[in-house]
């Protein structure tokens, strides 16, 4: 019988060594981030000017959207529509509610989702700060506008101040 050539044995040894290296590399990547693609972990900047600027922009979208919507219902029913019957108030406010609800919905979900593309380690904290913008806007915007409109500035300047703040 013929003996195997030395080059055949070298090829078998190098193939098994490369298999071991590949298996070890896959196991290391699985232990680091839970799946076999390490490029996903490198795509998250986890901070920086662009990421925090995106978080600030998302916070302002939440602040302005929910803040402005919460004030209009209170103001219209208290000031301008006091002599109207409830069905007329409901149909005026229903149309505004649908329009502003759709608009707020179309801006809320993307503003929260885009933050998750910039953060991985502190994603939940940053998303919590963004969502807190809705609560802060819903509380502060009506108080601010109520004081401006019922104060010295009046309705016209109060609406201008509100538009400036939202812009």
C-alpha cells in the first residue's frame, strides 16, 4: 500500500485548525453580544453629538405635540364655547381631536423609534427622557398659555408666543 503524502497530512491539519479557529470565533461572538454578528454592536454610537441631538429633537416633538393638544380642549370649552350646546362643542372638538391625534401619532412613533438607532447601552434611559417630554409639555404648556392669554398679553399675543415656542 502506498503511504499518504506529507502534503495531504499538512492539508488535513490546516483544515482542522481553521475549523477550530472559526468555531472559537463564533463562540466568542455569541458570548459577547448574544448573536453571531458583531457588526450590529458597532453600529450604535451610544452617545455623541448626533445621538444626543436626535434625543433632544425627539423630546421637543413630544413636548410640543402633547402640550399643544392638551391646552386647546381646556381653552375652547372654558372661554369661547361657553354658550354653545354640548353637541356643537363635541363636533368642533372631534374634528380637531382626529386631526391632531393623527398628526401627533405620526410624529410620536418615529421620534421614539429613531432614538433606539443611536443608543444601545442606555437606550431605555434615553427613551424614558424622550417620553417624559410628552408629560412635561402636557403640564407646562397649558399653564403657560393660560397665564399669558388671561394676563396682560391677551389672546393674540398669547397665540403668537405659543407659535414661537412650538416653532
